[in-house]
């Protein structure tokens, strides 16, 4: 059945938590936001917030705006005791026929057993009981319920057998598909628990039932038949179509074991403590209720162990009934520092939530979205573990809208792109059908803006004016009637300006030019660690000193007088980048060399020197000791705690501190027999390994997907085992590219090649 009604109303949202704290916590400034429609009633909102001293926080919001095509469900994996990654749960849901638009993680779970802490109801099936934790539940019509302490009583009434024994004996319990504790009482299990056994590990008893009719629900009745009884030191097999009642010997429920006999029929009745649970089609457990009746709850009642700044996942509802799901990345400075639980509550209040609960956070926090026009969902957050964590339960936003292959919705492929005032951006488009699946893009899309910027030829936006923020772009196809909206985000003040010599990656802060030399440079900008679309003409340029003149943006001709010093200042808004220019050569043998830019960058940074005052020696092979010296200088020449102890590295040699530091930091381990062999020529794979080990020490942030497949290189098999991962990482980062399809791992590294590798790494 298609669920479209999203009911609001405080009668459905009663939370038995009283307000006790009204302090306000500043959440900082939202400096960037981008909103996309995943369905007619489901928005995806990406926000960057600047918190001041803590730094940058990036969040991802899913907002259901009311009745429409999308609706939420709760899902576990194949069983509740086998956690899944968010990408796996989306694939599992799609294999069951669900059209998944987005997903977030929800309930806390045991890291030892994988079993969720709270209640689980999936498509009307009762899968796991609560442990007194709050629940978020959805009924079959889209109604949303926050239940503070849900419980479901399971009553087993023995109907006896044809002999009449045990007739009328009745027992009650609450634990369903939870890990058995020695003193926890009786536990009931279904095949939804683990797909195998009860996983009990201590002495106890078990009664196994065959299901005669019925399925587990939170309010209903099943008929069971006793088929097996055992007393053992371990677990018991459950099996499809069966259930198991069990208790540890230590719990003191042994008499129950003797109140069942093989062949007895048993009525199992489930009764919820809250009538709204009986209406729940889906439900998941939750953590602390952080907002009630539009105000922050008493933080003294929260779990204090997880109150500090961390990645977060949470769920709330506004007075108008719209749902807010929020994921905040964290523990990944400077990308995102996360939120405290106090900030999280205040953020939900700012968003208009009347009620909100905290879900599992930390490494569990994750969000998957099928962005408009894409065929497959993908994880768009950055889980703090570096990989997706396996979690027990998820909320998925799905749709029953029918996919028909005809364009109905239009979207920007580059939705949310950041553009510097005075720059142009070419709009690109995607299209989806009525089921939000990608289809062919109509040929006649036109775009119009909301007034403070201009559209050129229907597809090109020129950012202008002084208004900063999202520019709404309306899309329409006359031939198909398809329509949609998108956004570009216009800025006047980037947070950084990066100047590079044209054709070179390293950031440029100073440059030495020959008299009359033409100097080409590129300029780009970032905005809170996001790349900004800009053209050279969007920046202003100022030349100070008798050093030459700017012919056009990005092209400078040096003056004729040796020894002159001055600056080129590149500006946008209130941001300025100053490049020091000196007329004169650094090294005579680098004037027309391909590595000149890299060498000058490292020389100006104090990382490299020449082999003489006027020559660099670019084609000479670099030695192991000298390369470690370069790394040591790049790290700021930290003082080691002790000398290296290598027999062939005297304490008074010029690279002694560098080798000692490299050994202390785990960068260099020597060649055996307590020797470093500093005068030996450095091989390429040794250099890659040293650099790889130094990435973290140099505070270089590496993307999660940076590791490359080396099989494209014909000599990949000759890479030593110790160097395989370092080489794959540097290839993935674009630092190493090989030559003619070969990496030449055992070849010597020249001083020019060293400069390229090290300079490129320092600018990642």
C-alpha cells in the first residue's frame, strides 16, 4: 500500500519527559547550504557550519515535508544479531523490491553481539524487544510516534497435549531476540535473531517450538507446539518456522522447563504497554530524548558518556509533522569536528523540532543518498572509522512511486556548486521519471534564475552582484513538461586563495624569475574546504615594487633589473594572497628544466638546497640520508628524543638528527644489522614508502578512496611487498604516475624526481 499521509499532532507525540533546562548553546554560523529534492516530499540538505574555535562541522539532513511519494521504514539485515553496513542494508532493501531514496543509521547496539539495544519492528513483524529505551515508530499511514519506554509482554499459555498434562500453566516474559544474560530471566527467540542459534554460552535450558500458525507481532497471538527440550552448556538451534524459549541456570527459572512437554500446544500472546505500538508497522530503538515540547530536556538525565563533541545521528519532528533526520560528521578535523549533544539539541530546536531523539553516533553515524539523476545510492558522509561500520538498524526513506522511463523531474548535475562573483558556471542537467530513476535528459531544457544573477543562453550562469548564498535555478523542458529546481551557491569572499605556477601543483608563496621572463600562474579559491568555480578575471591583482608588470590576469613579465624584490597580491573580496617575487636565478641548471617549479617551491620553503650555491644537480641520484633530511625539513626540523643508534650514522653527520627523527617516527627502519646505509642510492619504492609513512606526521589529509589499482602498470609485480600499499596510495593521490606504463620501483630516484614527489605530497 502506498503511504502518503504524514500525520502531525501532539496527541500522537506524547513524551513523558519533562523540560528541566533552557540554556542556549551557540551553534555557530551556517556558511553554506544546499537543498535537493529526492522526491516530491523529501529534501536532502547539506550544510557547512562554522563553529569558531572548534572549527568546521558538516551535516546532512533528510527532511520529509509532508504527504507525498516518500515514506520511512525501519530495517535490519537478514537477522537482528548480524549487523550490516549502510550500503549493505540499502542493497538488501533493494533486493526485496524497495525503491530506496536515502538511509541513516538509527539504534545503538552491542559491539560484542551486534544485537540492537531497543525495539525493532519491521513491516509489522516483531523482531526484537526493548530494554526500556525510547522508540521511534511509524504506522501504516505514515504517522510518527515517539514512545519513551516501550514494552511488549509475551505470555505463554500451555494448552497441554492429548494426555492433558500441563494444561493452563502460564508464564510471562519480556526479552525477545536479545542476547541471553545469566541473571536476565527468560528469553524468547525467533529465526529473525541470528539465522542459526540462540548464541547462549552458559549452562541453561531451552524449549523449542514449531510455529503452527501466526507470526511474531507486538499485539497478536500465535500457536506453537513443543518439539524439543534440552539442558546444555551452550546454545540451541532455532530454525525457520521455529521459536525457542530459554533461560540460564543461574537465573532460577528451572521450573518453567518442566512445565512443558514434547507435544504440548502453547498459545503465545503479545501485549504492548502502549496502544500506539499495536499500530506500528515499523519501529526502531533510540537513545536519549533530547528535545520535548520544543525545549531541551534535562541534560542530567542524558547518557553523560556520549555527551562530548562527536559524530552524530539524530531524528526529530516539527510541529507541522515534517520529519528531520540529521547526520553530523566528526572526529575528522579540519573537515568536520562534530557536535556535542547539547549543540545537537539546540540545533533541532533551531530547525523547529518539537521532539527529537539521539541515535547511535561516533563511527556508526552514516547517511546514504541516491542523489537525483544517479542510479545507485552512495554514502555521502565520512564515517569517522574511515570505513562504514556495521550497525544493527536503519531508517530508510523509500517510495512506491512507479518508474515509467519518461522524464518528469529535472535536476542540476552540478547542484550546489560554489561560484565566485564575476565567474561563469555552465549548468549541466539530469532527469528522473515518476519513480525518481534516471532517464534520458530532454534536449530543450531552459533555466531561469530568481533575479539577482543572470542566465546566458539558458545554460550559463554569470555570478554577479553582492548577494551571497544559494541562487535558485528553475528548470523546464517544453517538449516533455518536465521541470525542477536546483541551486548554485554564490560567494564574494573565499576562505582561501591558492596561487600556483601554471602546470605545477604546489602552492606558491614566492618565486624567483629571470630578467624579462614570462611567468604564467593559476589562481583558484576554496570556501570552507570546498572548491570554488572561478575564472582568472574574477580576482584583482596588485603589483608592488619594480619587479615587472601584469600583462593580463595570470601572465606576468619580470623586470630587467637583477636583485629587485616585490610582491604580486591576488585578491577576492576581503581575502588576499601575497606572492613574493625576486628578479634573479636560484640555480643555473634549473632555468629550463621540467622540475623547476617543484625545486623552487621546495627551495623557498627551506626543504632543499643546491649541490653548489648556483647549481641544483637535478639529474643526480639522491641518497637515502639526504632524502630523509628533506622529509625532516618539511616537518619543521623537530628535535628527536635521542640519536638513531644506527652504526653507520655518526652523531655529528649533517643528517644525524633527520635519521634519528625518522627512526623515532617509524618512517625509516634501516636495512638490517642496525645499519641505515645513508650513502646508498634511494630507490623509487623506498622513497614512496618513506613518504607514505610520513603523511600523518606531515599532517597531510588523505582521501578514503586514494588507493589505486596497480595492475595497470606492467611491472607492478616487481614492487616489494613493503612498498605495495605506499605505492598504491601515492599513485591514487596523483603524486606518482609512472612512465610508459611502468613504475620502475627498483630504479634510482633523481633529485628532480624527488622534488616532484615531495612538492606534490606537501600540497595534497
